[in-house]
């Protein structure tokens, strides 16, 4: 990829749009990996669940959950660049609500199978103020140098051994990629709390009950109520899930989670979300159904023209629920759009037109 690659891409971006990839407005980073084989471990031995027509039989929910975990276990995100707006809302020491918005570009080094790396991020605007063109170009050039070094290291590295060959594994292929969003609270360089939002954890630890079927953007969607299982075990940064209830939407055709939304179910937590804070909720961030209180967690996926699913929205709302997330009291939302897939070879770089869901 390297310096020449990034210069070519930079010229194309000036004609189209600025691409970005944040996790959070603070300590933003993205870690990505490429599977060492076509069928990930969570897809081994997974078979299609039975989803009869409405009124014609019961949906095989346990089998569908396994399928939904597999369908979002891909690594397709490393092939794309896109625009994302990362917003953060929190109260300062005076009790006043403060908001920050940051946009990033991301460049991900080319990975071998079985390799992991961290993406290269470049800030393009902050609180609606674009980075000056000359400064932005300098940052892109610095990013190009970092990419060259990273790809050099990848070229010399040995991929993680698979232990089995792709031909010996039975299962199904993913159709998308769920991302894992995290926030860490630090004081004087010491970690004081953290939270992680992962679709897979909800699928593995919650009981699903089919509530209804709907047509969403022309696609049949199964909408399940979820509740954490009493015996579920959670990592420290995911213990908040035990206090939530909500909905998980699964696309009936592609068997992948298209939306997850959760709210606290305990009265003390609900009381902590004041009416004033609810009214101050970032209006650009997703809420629940009309008239609902703001969600504590929210994930939404989008289906691209290539028929794969990638993130559209990730939200962790500690501002409205300040006692839920291990001391995290910010409302952090990342929205993604304008995915563009890169097709590259040794001689040139081709930018395909933006995808539509």
C-alpha cells in the first residue's frame, strides 16, 4: 500500500468524501484482524435454522442464535474506508452538558491471513471545524509513512498457524462483521472503569423470545425480546448486560443481527436517568421507538451493495444512566456511512462507487 498508495487515495478522497474510522472521541483506535481460514471457529458445524412462515411453525431460536453469531464473525471491514462521526456528550464539574464531535480518516494496512494490526487514524474535523487542508495533507503523509512501516512489519511476520485446513472444516461463511466498541475511564493514568459493547455477548448470554415480524426496508425482520439468563457469566466490563432488557432484530434472509437496543429494567437505574437529561440527549443519536426513553446501548448494521453487513451506529449511553457502566458517564455514539471498498493491485488503486444499503 505505502506512500504512493495513500497519495493516490488522498487525491480520490478530495473528489469524493473524507473517510473515517473512530471508536471514540478520546483514545480513538481500531484493531482489526484477518481470519486464517474462510470459516471462523464460531461458524464450524453451524447449520441453517428453520424459520417457517408466520403461523406455520416455531422458529428454531437456539439454532438461529448460533447462526447469527456466525454471520457477523467476518473480517470484511478491513477492505473498506468510510465516513464516521463520533460524538460524546457528558456533564462537566459544573453540571453543564458538553458535547464533542470528531471525524477521522482511517487507513488499514494490508493483512495476511491470521494477522492483526491497528488502523491508522487521521482527524479531519473537530466540533464541525475542518482541519486546514495543508495540515491535513501533512497528517496524511505521516499516516502513509506509518502504513509503510506497518506493512513492512507484516511482510516479515509469520501468520498465526491455523491448526486445520480450510477444506477440513465444515460450517458456513459469515455475511458481515460486528464490531466491539469500548470505553475506558482513566484518572492520572490509572484505569478506573471500562465498558465493552459486543453483539456476540448479548447473543451468547441472553434468552430470546420472538415478539413480532416486520418488513424493514423491504426485508423481513424477526424482532426478539431479550433478557439475560440468570446463570449468565459476564466479564467485568460487560456486567451491565445483566441489568438490561430490550430488542434484538435479526434479518430473516441473511440471519444476521441488524439492530440491538437495550434499556435498564431496574427502578433505581431508571430513576437515575432524569427527565432533564433525557431531553438533552443528543438529538442526532438514535433513540428507541417513538416516545421511548433514550437507550442505554444501541447497535445498528447496514447491508451494502455487495450483500455484506457492516456497522451503521454504535452507542453507549452513560450520560443518561450514570450508574450503569462502571463509572462511565459519557454518551458516546459513532455513526458510519459512505462505505467505499478498495480494489488494489501492484500498479494502481481503484475506488469503487459508494455503497447503498
